[in-house]
C-alpha cells in the first residue's frame, strides 16, 4: 500500500501553467541598426508598426519533458511511502512481583494436591504460580525468593518464559532455612524503584512467620504503601504448628491491609488457584496496545526519474546543436 506523507504538496502541480499565464514573456534588449526611414518602408509595405518582441516557441518535447520533471519533483516533495503490514506492540501497564518463601519449612509434604495426596508445599506453589504466569500478558513480572535472605531471582521483565524457567529451577533452602518476610518486602520496594509504571502489585507467599528479617515487616509494609505498592499475602503453611513453622496469618493480614491489599489462606491447590483469580478480579488487568505500520520512503524514485528526463533533454539539445554546427 502506498501513501503520501504531505498530499497537500500536490497543489503545486498547476503552478507552471499559472505562472505562464500571469507573468509576461521575458523581454531582452538587443542592439539593432537604426533606419531613419523605417516608418516609410513599413507604410509602403502596408505594415502596422507597433512595440513588441518575438517570443520563442518551445519544442513540444521540451514542454512535455519539463512538465514531467515538474510533476515528478512535486511527487517527491509530497513524500511517497510504502506502508508495510500493521504491527502491534503490547505495552506493560502493571508491574507484578512474586515474593516466594523457599525456607526449609516449604519442603514439608502436607499440602493437598489435586488428587488429594499430600505434596511438597513448594512444588504445589510452583505449579499454580506457573499457571498464573501463563495469563500475565501485558504485565511485567519479577521473581523474588527468600529464606534467611531475600534475593531477586528475576528482575521486572516481560519475558515470562524466563521467569517460569527460573521458578522451576528454584529449590527449598537455596536462600537459607529461616523466613525473612520484612527483607523480602524491602527488596520488592527496591525492585519497584527501577520502574516508572504507577500500578505496582506485590504477591507475597509464605508458610511461616518472620524469624530472620533485618527490617521489620510492619515498617516495610508502611514504606510499601508510601511507594504505591499494593500487597496481597498468601499463607500456605499450618496455622496450628508451633515455633518457626507456624503460619502467622494475623501478621500477613496486617501487612496486606496496611498497603490496601488482602490476605488469604490457601488450604490446598484449588484454593491457591482461586486466590489468584480473586486477585485478578480485584485488580483488573489493563493492556495498552501500540499499533504502527513500517514505512519505506520512496521519494528517491521520482527524483531519479526527473533527473533521467533532464539528462535525456540535455542530450537531445546537444545532439541537435552539434548537428547544426557540423552542417
């Protein structure tokens, strides 16, 4: 498909005709022999004497060639372009960080699977989170894993296949045996600082209480709220357990509410899956699509054609003058 970037330039096409009609012919003063009795000769010949000039008649090929050259030059100025097929780019409008607990307690095999048999807590979480990532079109996602320390496993990216691959390679105990909730929230805040997107969502998933943080989880949640981060906390542990393995749902609920989010308890894989659906319902996904068509500038073609016509006209004049000189 072809298109003109400046179609209004075509209004210049009739300019030579208008110029020729409005502007008088060019007159040039030349030396001549003065005849004192010129009027008498003209009267004897029956001619009427008047002021005037001889207008040189242009050759037809010169008029046609000049008209074509002008039309091609105007066409080049109009900016002809060839349009390629439409292209669409989906731009991220929301940043999502998944902060996943991989402390020693996540190795416990007490999480009811889809078939009812107990499976490892981290394995069940990985399966559901992978399905969650498959529907993240239009989001940038980062992965943080935490135990005794918190680490960025994947920065904010639209390459969700890489995030899923890194999640699948994550194993229990890689970040230490304890649980550092506050540090994971603080690391998520720092990760969001590199983004200019206003909508920021933190999904925190843990099966224990905070035992190793250098930053208080409550203080971290307050800072997250001030930074515009909305947190959703998901507990997958055992609230009836004791010690470090006990799931502190009261703390998770406090942290989430401080940022305007929600806290959930996932009793099994189906409940965990439905929690992600509920989070999506509370935070509708907005996708910004940019559409454009690649353009190829074609202005050089009419310019080259105009130059070719001009060379042909010059060569024809040279051949004509050279022939007359030899004659």
